[in-house]
């Protein structure tokens, strides 16, 4: 195991919010017996997103009965005195929250909180959750009425929120962040300082009515080394036109190209999606340019375990699934659902539906080891002042 220098990390799961360290210590922070879809942390602020339970959560084995009720919304945890067991979380937003992010206000050092919801929207607060704006911000987007979700209750939702520096004309980044939102099923949306949202799906493919980017977006994340380059993982089902997989844009969404279809070996996926895998998880290494991990399932909503690795920005991918889980000691860590990928200074992490978190110093060299285990099916991995990596629905 690599010598740890990364500070406390966080995992959300079908059974709460947890902190863990690279020495293997686990602390259950709060929201026990609660499905937590995502978490994000900046400085002393930790936000956790709690969804309304639907049929998809039963399919993902988050719960045994989708009629189960829980208090949904966005919850605040104060980290100013460090991580403690069974911390009191304050509900700062009520609603069906799938994703969350913490940005900064352009004119001050104050935080700007974002919650991604179902029905698909992004609400924002500049006063630590006292007020929120703007529910309904997506309603004026052309084609909004066509957004959907294949499974009951057939309502689209915001699965990822992130930030990319807005480039100047000369290619340099400005201090103003562009907000990126990934919608299942609605596409990639972008909002700048004026607060208005627009779609960034690229041009329409010749002889089709489909844009270059599949609009079944699970994650959209900026390249940490290039503000113009973004990646997106997208699904593909009979209800969604277009090809799923991993997509990249070099011009902040003006055009997209598919760089990966989910990989070989996903025979079930080929029956329902014309040969495309069901790509969900996405991790970009901020410490090594061009390295990323994509995790995929055999079929929606993330059933099956496939792990793919690239060292050249997505030009080529290697299926490393058996390199990761072929070790007899790690077979029980594999589980049956798509794992969560994440990079730290010390290497790469994968979190599974068994609650196991495994670590590898150098993905290209192999040598994965079990790090720790948290209660429940892992949905997110993150650390302070980094964007989360998630496979939530």
C-alpha cells in the first residue's frame, strides 16, 4: 500500500455518509440507514445529497423495497472541528436531490452551493442555504419537454455538477467558472455568470436527427489540464436514440466525438444498445495528464462490473477488469454493480457495491489491494476541494 499523504476522504453509500483514510480507518459520519447519492466538500463544508427512493434504487440494490421512504434533500455537515462519528447533519434544502457541488462566488471568497435535482434542475444558494434560486431554470431550454428517464417514474434528473474555467479569447483561463451539468436523460448543460443555461451537444450528425453527444449523460467532467476539454460518460437504451460510451470535446461542448463504446466483453449490452456499453463512472487523474478510468455495466442502471483505463486521454483504453478483480483476495470486492473510480496522489481507488474500497499505486502496473470497507453500496468517492466521482442514479 502506498505511503498515505492524502487527508480524510469521503464515501457515500446506500447506508450513509462515511469518512475514510488511506491507512484504512473508517468513520461513519451520519445519515445512517439512508441512501446518500452524492457528497462534495470544500474547506470546512461537506454537503450530502439524499434522493427520494424509486424503483431504480431497488434495481441497484440500494434498498430491498422501493416503497421505503427517507427524508430527502441536501444536508450540511460542519467540518471545522474535524470529522467526528455520528455528526449532526442540517437539512438546508428539501427535495429530491441527486447531486451536489460547491463553487465560489466570482466577486468574493464566499461559497456558492449547488443541488442537482429530480425533476432535472440545478438550484443554487449564495447564503449557505438560507435561500435558493432558481427552481425551474431549465424550463426555457429548447427540447426540455422531451427529456425523460427510461425507468419509473420516467423523470429526468441531474446526475453531475462540475466547474470548468471559462477561457479567454487567447486560450487562457479566467477566474469565472462555467458550470457543467449532466442530465439523465437531457444532455450536457452549461451556465456562465449570467445564470442562463444552454445545451452543449455538438452539431447534428449527418442523415440523423441526433447530436454528436448522446443525451443520456451520467457524468460530465472537465480535464484538469485543459479548460476546453471535457469528458462525458453516457448510457444507451432502447428508449434513448444515439450511441452511448465515453465522449470528449476539445472546444467546451461545441463539438463532441465518441472515444470509447464501453469496451469488449459486454455481451448483454450489445443486445440492447447496438454494441455500446453502459458507461457510468468517470475519473480523471489531476496528478497525471491524460490518465482516466471509465467504469461500465452490462446493462442499465449499472448492473455488471467493467473497468477501463487510458493513459493517453482516451485515445486508447485497456480493459483492466480481470487485472483488478482476478486476484483471489479481491474477488469478494467485485460485487455485481458498476464501481466508483477515483484518483488520489497515491494512486487509484475503486469503491464497490460490497462497500469495499481498493487501491492501486500505479494502474498500469497493477497490484490492487483492499484498503477498507464501509457499510452499504458505495455511490460516491471524494475528498476536500475536489469534485466527486459517482455512479449514482
